[in-house]
């Protein structure tokens, strides 16, 4: 599994993800970037097949200046560890390449899978976010080294 920058060829992937009930429930419509609010989204690749999307989007939570971790997988790719791997790669990119000071995740109250991944990535609960969500934060200075084996 690896990541590649999202591009126009991924329109079908984005459309199919938005039609999945589990993505719609927890992620909603994937936000479109603009010049003032750029996103950093990647296609999650298994071989030559794109199986999902992961990355960072501008968040309205907290003070509105953070990037929020986002991950959505096609149904057939779920339960295989791709979400955790993809989120770890995005977090590494966020701190090493984008030089962000922190990354947040707004996790829906019923999304236990995302909550488990956030905890495994070393994110800590920071309190309530938008209605029905809890905000998790990982600061640049509190990075946990994770083995390559995952």
C-alpha cells in the first residue's frame, strides 16, 4: 500500500466513496479545496488500484487554523489495515514535509474504528468538536516512532 497525490483521474473514486453509507455517515461530502483553504489529499493505492482517499483538509474545529486528518476506504478494502497505514503515512508527511505543528481529527461519536486508529497513532482526546464529534490532536513535538512493520 502506498499514497499518491489525488488528481482528476480520481473523480470516480471520490464519487464512489461519497455514495458509501459508512463514508457518508462519518465523513460526509468530501470538501473541495480552494486557494484560501488548500487540501493535501492522496489516493490510497494497492498495487495499481485506488482503494480510498487519505489526507489533510482545512478544519473548522477548534480555532479553524488546523488541518484535519481524513481517511475513507472502499468497502472491499476495509478491515485490512489500510486506514491505519494510510493515516500514519499522512501524519509523517504532515510533520516532515508540510512542517505542520499539529494535526487534528474530528471523530464521530459512533466511529469506534477511527477512534482506535487515532489512539494507535498517538493522538490524544482534546474535547468536543462539532456536534456529535470528539477532537483528537497530535502535536509535532509528541511524535511516537512506529516500526515499519506497522
